């Protein structure tokens, strides 16, 4: 091994920090993982479902994989009369039940040394002063180095008061090399105006590059794989345009209802809850042009470009659909309709199913409809992106031979059963020429899932590393609201209530009509 | 499911694999690589298969275990196919060759027809390995050759062979066991103060290939004086000290489980740093199918390491410093 070129390679590669290059790093050394530097995480709303089921297990999994810094600190903040030990127990239970990787006492002991709990309510100045002291103590005892992230796992109406408290107590102040970051979860407002207001509130306390908006779909391996499939392969790109693509259907369906979520969901509805963030982000990944590099700036530039070119297709009365599930037997279980769910207004006009039609006004996509749909209490839990191709312009067969031939389709199964399905026609064995649809499966999930990290692991680690590419920026959020707002306004002004659909079905009649007007149908995912 | 094919041939094995796929709908198409495990017939086989099965959850593969049986016997090949629950996410083919079929060339000829089309081949010697893996009959079929000096009868001798005969594509699990140490050290240098390292000391057990390799890596990367010393206590690699103008960065693991990171002006930080299991190491190895240049340079760097005579004392993790 010639070592003469080592010094030269070191200057081009390595971990460049302000002109200084770490001699122990080398871009060819792909084994070395990125471990977050000294830091701590403060979670607001540790008693919530998200914290227990996702955040705490993800933190343990990261520790278990050796990706958290030695001396990492986790501080919980909530209105509970807990001591540090009670908080330990809560995290322990959450990790035992929900962590992905096996429990190792050795790892747990090290992690648990960094747990702190601060009791208090959001309007309590003393509590935030105590939090400030706790964080300063952690810097001294655990060596967190003044680097702290604040995870707001709380309802958005509590954001202003918490952010104000962070500013007042000096917790949001960043000096020199130290960083302070804030993580917020959807919803980012409920329309363009409120999104702007929210952003102003956050922006007053934290600069934009310290704000990490979590859209957990972007942390999923399958979604990141869309970019790999499209830009690392040769055979998708030539047909990835309106010459060959007939339409794109993006579906996110859930089989569960909304029992217990009235406080959040009533008055918000499916379109705001899912289409504005997850589905439009998926659309951006599918439709974007190739970025000049995979740096976060370039990726975002392409995503924003494609979102700016995305428009609704009208007339909205015919090209959109909304529904609300009614009670009935779903998969062997008697379930109630939305208006009978606990906490919902019996007259509630909130939609639990929403479908819209978009188009992307670029040379690549002109004329290709993008259908986006989401709903609760649908047939099964599934998220997928289906790219449906045009029929072959000429079929050298008799009509009877291709009766059973559908359209070719390329389906990315985002969850569950992650993978890719390709549907095409094949000859049926026998002495007649007869062509029928078959599928070819790539089971990403089948063999890879056990080792592929949870979305939250990836996102929390990226946030601690300050790597922003998987987090939507404010421009994307605002642009998504601009796209969706007219639909919601149209539904509001029409005065009609959402169309009912039975629990366990694939949505209301109006959704089928919306497709039928152009001679298409929804895929059954 | 386990299917035994006594006194068989590779074409019969291939036929049976296709038959199993058709009748049981079992797997086999999404495989990304073929892993050939070369070992002597005996108790070690199951441990190696288990490690391969657990690695296959991350890297779906076809595992071919080439077990060399009695040389003084009649020529015979026994085959066994494991699929489904008995094979993790892989399919396992165990080939036992006896008599002339226990020889290297004949073994490679048995493996050849069972390699997956157009997919990389990785060879793994879980215990004793040939002196020059790249020139071995099976080694020549593979892009990647994995050995484990520590599990041989004479680890230092095996490690010296690795050093002397390194070819791009070879790696030894000695190197894999260092990844978490290397990551912690590299991360420690990522953050300010960004001062050059002026000297380094690595200490460990008297017989510890990993300690040698760590010293070699630091010598190659830092191009400063690196001293390798004996540690008074602790298994394997025990401590690394990087001297800088503002004070040393030290990573110490004296009990084989918990590491302690010490930096000037910062509190001591503990980190779980247990010695890694073989399945864990194998998973990491299979993640890389290209040559590991950094490993090569670390091997080359060992020549520049100086030997310390006095042994190094390290205070235990968690002790007041």
C-alpha cells in the first residue's frame, strides 16, 4: 500500500471543520460511523405516546448502536410529580417494550446515568429556571459541552409559551461553538397564515438553521430509497416522464379509527393531517429533478422547485373527494363511526378521508395527474406510491389475447412490507397466446428490516449531528399549504358535509367518481 | 426445513434447490451475495452457520459451508440444505467432502456450481485460515476474504501472516473489533480544540493483534511517534492516549466492557464498549464488499510503531481521576 499519497488524500477528504481536517477520518474509511458530538436532549411532553413509543426507544437504540456520544444526557420535562427515579422507570418501560434492538444492561446503565427530570408546567418560570440549572449541571458533570436540543413533543398551541420560556431562561442562547436546536413535529400550522405565524414565533427564538421539523416519513429507508432507485439506476430515468407515465397514485391508508384523538383531529381532518406534509413530500421525491449532489441544500432546492411547479387540478368539486367513516363491521370487529367516537362533535364535519388531484407543471410531467389520497378506517394499513404507465401504443395481438392485460405499474411499498413491485404482462402457459398481468417483487422489508433503523433513530441522530437534509424547511411547509389551502376553502364554502363511507372500505363513492371522470380507477393497494 | 442429501453431487443439490423453491415457494431469489464458510468438519460448524444466519438478516445471502472431512476415506460428498426457519433469512448449503474431496481444489470445484449468478462472493475462515487467503482455491473465487486471527491456535502468528501477505479484499476480524474504538477517537478529535496530535501510546495484553493494529492505524494516520505498551490489567486492547498541546485525549477500557473517555477540561465520560461478538463483526464485514484501503494502511503502519518496555498502568473506569 503506497502511503505517499495519504497526506494528499487527507486534505481532500476528511472531516472538514473550518479548515481543520481530522487526521483520523478518511472518506474511504466507510466503517467509521458518525457519532454525535457531546450533547444533551430535552424532551417536552415526555408523558405523551410519541415520546414513549418512538423517541425513548429510538434514543436507546442509538446508544446500543454506539452512535450517541459518551456522556449523553436526556432530560424530561412534564407536569408530573416525579423524581429522577420515576423518570428512569418510565424510560426503562418504554425501552423494554418498544426498542428495536436487544436490551443490554451495560448500554442501559451508561445511558441511564444521564437521565434527569424537571417537573413543572409550561407557564412556570421557576420550572424553566430549574431546567436551565439542570442543563448547566449536565455540562459540568456529564460534559455535554453546552450543546442541547429541545424536542417539542407537545400540542402546537403550547409552542409559543414554551419558546418564550426557552428565550427568557436563556436556554435558547447559543455562544461560540455551542449549539441549541429545537425540534418540532407536525402539524406546522393549519393553513398558510397560521404556518407563517408559527414560523415567526419559532424564528424569533431560534434561527432557521437551528429548527428541525420532523416529518417522520422522510426518515424511512423506503423513502430515501426512492432517490437511490431513481438516480442510481439507468432503466427508470428514460421512462420517468409524461411520454410513458399515465398517472401517479400516492396512498396512505390506515385501518385504525380516531378514538381518543378528538382533541387533535376534530376540525383538522385528513387533508391537513397527512396530505399537506407526508403525501406532498412523497410527491416531491417522485417528481423532482436530479439534484446536482446529495447535499442538503441541493436536495432542498430540487424539492422546492418541484413543489413550486405543483398545482391543483380543477374544478375542485369534481377532482377532490372527502369522506367520513361510519360504523359497522370491520375485519371481524364492530367499530363506531367518527361522530360516535368519544370526544367528537356528533355533528362533526371533519373529513377522515381526503383525495386530491395535482399536476406538476414541468416539461417532464405536463398532463400527468398525481392522485393523492389518505384516510382512516380503510381496508388495511398501507402506504404506497404507484407509478402507472400508459398502455403500449400498438399491441400486435388480437383483442382477445390481451383482455386480461392491465397497465404496467411500478409500485414503491413504503409500509408495511417495504419493497418494490413491478407489474407487467406475461404469456399464460399453453398453446394459445394469452397475456395476463404478473408481478415481480423486491422485498426490501423481507430481509432488510431487522437491520434498518427506525425513522426516528435516523432523524434524531441527524438532528444531533446538525445534518439537515431530511428535514423540510419552512419554504416547503409554506408552499405545501399554498397548494392545499384552496381545497380546504372549497370544501368549507360548499357547506356540504363529507360523504359517508363504511369502515373497512376504500373510501366514499365520490372518490371513485373523481377517478372515473378521466376513465381511471384507484388501485386496490 | 433441513434436507439431507447423502453421497450427492452439486447438480443434485442445484436440482433440489429449484425443487424446494417451486414446491415450498421458498425464497432464494432476492439474495445479494454468496458467503462461503471454509472450515474443518466438527463442532465449530454450527457456531459459524449461526453467525452467518444472523448476518443474513441484514444481507440476504446464500451460505455455502465447505466442511473438510476425513482425508483418509473414500471419495464422497454429503450435502445438506437448510431453508426457512433453520436458515435465518438465508439458505444454507453444507457440503462435507471426504477423501480426495477434502482437498482445497476439489472443495472449490464443489462450491463453484452453487455460487449465485452475478453476485459477489465472500469467503470466510472462522478459525484456521490459509497463509495467503488470496491464493487459496476458494479464496480465488471470492472478491472478499475474511479471516479471524484471534480464533486461531496462534493468533500472533496468524496476524503476522495477514501482515506479510495482505492483498486488497482481505480483512481480518481483528480490524472489525476496533471500529467502535476508532469511531470514538475520531469523534473526540472532531471537536475543538483542533490541535495536532504530537504522540500516541497504545496499550493492551501482550498477545493482542487488535492492539498492534490500533497502533498501526494511528501511526499511519497521524504520522507521529506511536508507542505500543503492555497493559497491567484487562483483556485485549486496554487504552489509547493521544497527546495534544492542551493535554491528552484518553480512551481506557480496563475491564473489557466499559470505556472511559478523558479529555482535558472535561468530566470523565463512560461509554459501553464491550468486545464485539463474531456475528456482529460479520455483519459489519458484509456491509463492505470493496477493498478496505484503510485496513491495508494500518497493517503497513505497524512497522513504524515503537515498543515500550515498561507496562502501562491505567486507573479503572469510574474511579476518581
